[in-house]
């Protein structure tokens, strides 16, 4: 396993896989900005001496996120077997796509020591209008809120499946006014973290502290997010497939389930 | 070729109008996930293999930049 030291290595890797001219299968969808952050944080590694396959590893304290670029499913199968036999770390894998795209890839990993963990469905909706949302406790997070929000994320969200941000990623969202909080006195009772890129918005994290969940704070936060993103043509987020209550609530706001899933598989450490 | 590119873009992201003269990346019409899907579909449709070094945002800003990328791959 080698450390990735510059972004061009990723592009060269993609080229080397595509040069097989057999196909291109991947779950490595990071932007250049994200990849460069992982490189600067020294957490991105690769295993590239495999025939037609490169594995990328994003290391966290407790486990490794695995990404692959493969020229064919046959080559991915061989490489996965090698990985499974030679690496004993706890590994988490996301496979994103339609059920038809996911199934053959999922089977390769399930046959090699990975277990199904959970699955997310993508929901989205088109243009909308919304009334102004005002509440004295709703505000945009500032730099001072970074640490408490980071702690809430890591205390309440599942790090295995929810791709929790690094501190610099959270700071970046806060710097770009992409975090709405609900604050009483000095306590943050809830927050929404989102991305707004041109005509598209992404709801990344939506949270209300358990003891305040009967006060409609979640609804206020969500409506504030909708107001800020009013005018976008598409709003997207991912929800756990089996969270029927949340899906029902989102449908109430006009969201529809897309045929796009994110399967999370885990291989426990040996 | 331009019509085919528009057809593929619309298939990937049916919610957007790719005939508009705007930057698809800056406007969020294509993200990194869409670009990977787009490259796979362009490879299949035109029987080419777009170079990994060319999978950079600048080559996907507009229909014209995608057409130029295809021309670079000898698609006529």
C-alpha cells in the first residue's frame, strides 16, 4: 500500500485502467478538491500493482474506506480476493448506482468476506417556492461553532455509513455559510449542513438533539435550508432505505425516491 | 454528434436543460458522479476510451467542450 502524494496520480491511475479497454467500474467519485484534501491530510493510499484494478484507501482512526477503479468485473473479482486474503483491517465499502449496476459488484465483495451493512436511497425534487422562515434561534454557523458541531456529528451519526467530514471539510462548509444551526443560549440544539452548487443543492446532514425532537426544530431547520436554496432546480439527499418514517416525511415535502442506491458493505478486521 | 451528446446528458440528468449556454460544472448540473457516468456512456456510444488524464472538469463545461473531447478521440 502506497501513499497518494499528488492528484495527477489519480488521473494517471484512471488512464492505466481505461487503457485495458475492457470497461470502467468505480466507486471513486470524489472531486479534485476532496482528493487534494485527503492527500494533504496524509490519509489517501493506493494499491496499484493489481491487474486492471487500483484500490484506494481512505484511512480513518478506526477503519478504512475502500474505493476501486477496475477495468472489468473479472479483474475486480481477482483483486478483491487478493485484498481479502492479504489485508486484515476493518474495511468499509460504498457501492453507488442503480440496483442493476450494484448487484454484480456487491456479489464480488460478499463472496470475499464483506457483509451487507446498510443501504441508502437517493431522494430528490425539482423547483419549488417557500415562504420566509423566521425564528430568532435560527442562524448561520460561525467559526466558533465548528468544534461543537464536529462533536455532535461524531457522537450521533454512524461513522461507518455516513461518511463524516474531516475537520477541514466542516470548516469549509462553515466558512461558506453552508451550516444552519438552531441555538438556544449557547447550546446548539440542531443543524443542517448542505451544499449549494449552482442549480443543485445537497442536504448532507440534518440533526436535532434527541431531547428536543418534539419541538419542530427539525422542520424549522429544513425549511430554512429550502429557503436558502430556493431557485435551485434539484435538491438531493440520501436516506436509509428502511427509515420509512423519514421517507414519508420527505415525500410530504415533495421529494421522490430515485432508482439510485448506496450499498454499504463491511469487512471486519481479522 | 452534438445531438447525441445532448441526448446522453439528458439521460444522465433529466432535470436540466443542457441546451443552455451555461457552465455545467459551476451550475451543478454535472457532479463528479455524473462525470464518471458520462465518460462510461460516451466510451460505449462512440466506441472510444477517453483518456483518464482528460477526465477533468474543463472538458465537461459545455456541450462544445465535450464535443471537442470526442474530436480529440477521433470521433467525427
